[in-house]
C-alpha cells in the first residue's frame, strides 16, 4: 500500500501557493523497463493520483488509476512513459495525446548505445523550476562558472567555464523548446579552444522529459535523458539515462555526464528555497523568462488551479 502522505509544512505551503499548477500535461517517466518483469505490478503515487503499473505478456500498462482516469503508456529507450493530464486539461483525461512520446533516431538505429543510469532521488522543487532555469542566463557564471570534479562538488583550482547561452522555440513542434549553451574552458585566465564543448537541451513538454545532446569535438556525441516525476507538488523524482556513440570511451562519457550532474546539483539549493513571482523584476542581462512562461502555459489546465497539498 502507498505510504501516508506527509503534510506540508507552513513554509512549503507558502511556497506552493506562489506557483502554477504542479502537474502539467505531458509525458512522464514512471520506471525503467527492466524494473518490471512479466506479470509483475507496482503501486505508484504521483501526479496527485495513485496508479498501478502492470506488465502483461510483453507491454506495460496502467491497470488501475484511482480518480485519475485512463492514461496512455509507452516503452521507449528502456523507460516506461505515461501521458498525463488532469481533469482540468482542455482535452480531457483519456483523450489521445496531442503529441507522441519522443524517440531519438540514433538510439533506434543503434548508432548510440546505452552507457548508464543514475537515480538522483528526490528534489524538493516545483517542476516548472527546471524550465525557468533554462531562461535564467544571468545565473550561469556565478553558479556554474567553476569547473568541478565530475560527480562531486569539489572545484578544480584555476579552471573556469565561460558560458554562452540561448533559448528558442521549435518552429514546427509547439510543445518543444531548446536551451543551447557553448562552454569554453579557461585555465588560469587563458581560454582553451580545444576545451570548447556545446550542449543542446530539448524540452519535450513541461520539463518532465528533457533530452541533452552533448557534442565533443573530434570525439562524438552523447544523448542524456533527464526526467522529473512530481511525487508531490514540491517534490520531484529525478532520473538520468544516457547513450553515446559506440566509439566514445566509456570514461569520457562518464566524465561528461558526471560534470553535468555536478553542475545540476549546484542549482538544487536555490530551487528548494525559492518562490515563484508572477512578475519578476528582470535586469537587461536576464534571459527570456516571460517568453518561456508564455510557451509553458500550454501545458497547464485552463483554470490553472493551484493545488494546496
């Protein structure tokens, strides 16, 4: 049976009141495919509902969804995904998803192979914060400007990262946006051209499914999938799964992914302690926050009710 929900603290309640609806419509990762054997089932409590995920002879399906209606399920790239929308969504619960779950062509073709998973546990933040982060250019240098030993918070002396970030919409798929960043290493004040790398993050929906493409000059590419599943309004289960060119050394792949996760952890303390302002005071150097928010509204219920618990 699901564990009893912990009630919100006074601080959490104040924070939650400032945010938009905590369960936007979109595709969500429920579990790794290998975690559910034939005939097995798992009880899940997330997105404000209780679900039973069951595998039949070959495919996974939602067998019971208490007060949640019917939601499509797919297995893609080793993950079990569900399209969720609550009763306030314009299309209605149980309707056909307005867009398909994402597939990565290089993974389907076998050019990219699976290289690892990482269960990052729970982060006490609202799901919108990851999308907000992509449009907040001003924080990159002060928060992410130092190089750290991958998988740790230990800074590397004398090594900095200079970021050049941008954000844009997909011209054909309205549910997709992109964050792009070019990072140049600087060692004791000297830029290292050979240390230049680039990353593109595809937000496929409301920050629940995020696809990173890292390009390493003369070495190859890595595709990392970072997912957020709202267990509670201010609590996200975060998971990473990554693939890479067959020719790329495993150690290099782990280094790149570990460096990102080290930098990602730098944001957690901010996300877990901030509130959401409808009209933030922005400086000229800040990014396209309002533009990103207009894009994000498509995933929220029409009423945009704020859930209190």
